[in-house]
C-alpha cells in the first residue's frame, strides 16, 4: 500500500486542484478554499486510522482530543478558576487520547470496514454535521467541506488499490480488492452497522438544497476557464505596467 508521505502528497495535490476550481468559479472565498484544502488532506489520511501504529491515527486522536477537550472546557461556568478549567481539559484529553484510543484500536482491524467507501461517506457526513452544528458554518459550506473529506478518503482508497497492482509484471498483489470496497465480507455485522450509521447521519445532515442547486447546475461550470483566451496573466501584467508607469512619473517629478 502507499505510505503516509504518498497519501499526504496526493491528497494535497487533489485538494489543491479542487479548491482552486471552486475559487476560480467564485464558489468559494479564500478562507473557504483554505478550509476545503485542509479537510481534503485530512480526508486523504483518515482511512488509515484503523492501523494501530500508523502516524495518521496518532495525529487524528491527538488533534481530536485537544479540540474536544477545549470544547468541553468552553461549556463550563465562567466562575471556574484556572486550575479547575485546566483539570477539566486535562481529564478530557487523557480520556480521549488514551482510553478511547485504546478501545478504538481493539475494535478495529487494518484494512477493515473503516478502509472502505461507506466509511468515506461516514467521514464526509460527520465533517459536514460537525461544521454545521458545532462551528455554525452555513449549509452550503458544510456540505462542500464534507465533500472534500469524502473525496480525500476516496483518493486514498484508489491510491492503495493502484499500489496493489504490479505494473511491471502486470499481476495483482494479495492486497488487491481490500482497499476500494463497499463492505467487509469477513465482518458482515460491521458492514451492516456502518450502512445504518450512514442512514442516521443523513437524517442529521444540514439542508442540501443550495449545495445541489449550485453543484448540479451547468451555469456553475461555465464560469471556469482552464486556459486564458488571450494574454497569459493579463491582470498581473497590467498591474505591473501600472506600477512601472507610476514609478516613472514619480522619478520624473524628482
């Protein structure tokens, strides 16, 4: 399978291209582009969280434990002292980082149900719901962000599947078919549970009306120009020429 560095690189490139297209079509603001890019990269690493010793799972649990601990601390009464707030934060962090992490590693198997297409859907839905309900992003941004997490996860699965094929000998490796899959044949219960979870998450998802109306309309994509029709970097050249003219005028006055 592909290593951490390869997944990080491919997810970064894929997210950059997709986010740039949204910016070029005026669908996303600069801040939203950064958000989508980050979540796309995160999505590209998530399928490996079922590997007990992977860098991805350690990073994910450390980040999640830190973020959730802060959210728990923020919900406490304002009259708590510094030491009380710190104890609450520390207890939450330790509980998530070690107890939940240990439980998670015992319940999951590498290349199991988490390393699958329905799991990618779950990651995307959870991201959209979290951004909408916890961080109060609007419905469209939440759906788009969830789409980037989903897309990054799918890129991960496709890349692992490509690595399972030996292009030199044109033969499939033993790992073929274990990455890009719709379920786990060896664990029917987990497969049923994850599809049930998808159904529950869809009910909790923010409204999809604006997202669908924008993303499935041809007018949205008519704005995108992949190559300039005239001079390359015309706006940049115009700004540089304008700057040179102003400098020349200033020099003449002196």
